[in-house]
């Protein structure tokens, strides 16, 4: 599990790539929060007591979790704005305190 920080002024974490962006609402609003990234469902169930509420599933060959939810279109591909690169299918859960879980 990786624990990272994201910031938001739109009450969400931004996920996507140069072709699409999805803002996943965190249910709390603006601020700085944790995002927990698990490499597998087994890791999530066996190594963590973190449990959230499923918000969505998302799938792409390449997508990023962004550090900030209100970046400009011209900054989407700049790696300085990316928290982590993901590929494949992922579940995104909210914790109710602004924290996000990605599996």
C-alpha cells in the first residue's frame, strides 16, 4: 500500500489521462487528504483495515491520479502533477473523511 496526499478545491480527486478526466467526489469538500493505493485486491483485504464505500470503477491502459483536482488542461500530461500512474481496472472508494482508496 502506498499512502499519498492530494489537494482539492473542487471536493474531489482527479483521475484520468490526456483523453479523459474524471473527478471523484470525496464527500467532504476542499482540503488536503490521503489517498491509499493498493496494488491488488488481496493486499487490500489482507494487509489493511481500511474500508471505504465504493464510488466507481474505472479502466484504462494508462491513467494518473492527480495531486490537485483543478489543474488546467495544458497541465494534464505534465508528470509533476501526477501522484501515481495506474493501468487496468481499479475500484475507487471514499472513506467519508476526505480520504480515498484505490484498489
